[in-house]
């Protein structure tokens, strides 16, 4: 089974607490810790939805076997630290516009382990998506029950619409 592990998160959040608070019209500092956690949670949700890193990370990707050509999940890739098969370095060629595809020079390999660094993404649309999610999380942070029908959605539709242009699929 393919596995991916985050070794470290090297970048910082693209939405600041002050920016999120301005967006939500929150003026007190009482909930700053909660909002900080919500920013991280919203960013992680967005990263998982688009299969791309918004904040730079170092990752390890494990493949039980490969025919010699494969894509790295969660780009854009800024550098590849190592590519090993059975704990032995193997030669490879980097392909693709964002260096997200690898071709092993020897072809088929077992127990492949790739350590790589992603550069992260940062633009206004991603920031908007994160702020909308944080606002949704903040407005719905408590459990409640009501006899009336609720119209609360877990993820705003417009967030999905914005993120769909970034989405990458790996099979």
C-alpha cells in the first residue's frame, strides 16, 4: 500500500490571525488561540481537498513497488532529497512542470522510499478559501440542538468551487 508521511512543516500559515479576525469582524483577543487552530485546520482541509501543499513541508512517500514512473502527491515539489529502493540509493529523472513525476533509471523497483520538499502555494484565492472555512468553523464552533431545520453546511460551496481549480488527482 502506498503511504505518505509529513516529516516536518517548514512554512507558515498564509492567513494571519489578524486577517481572519478582520474578515470575521472579531475585535476581541479572547478567541485568538481558537482562531489560530481553526486557520491550521482549514488549511489542512484545503490541502487534502486539492492534494497540494499550501504550506511548505518535507514529506516521505512509500511505494511497495513501481513500474518505474510515478507521480508524487502533494506538490509543488521544490527538491527531492532521496530516492531509495530497499534502502539503496537509485538513479532517477525528474519529469513534469512542477517536478512531481519521477522516472527511475532502472525501471521496476520494490520498496521505494522518496523524501522530498514541497514549496507550498500562496495566492488570494487560497487565502479566501481558508478565511471562509475559518469563518464557518468559528460561527459553528459549538454543538447545538434545535427543533427547527438547520441550514448550516459543513463546507461552504464557494470554497469547493474556488479550490477545484487547484485540485490534483493521484491514482
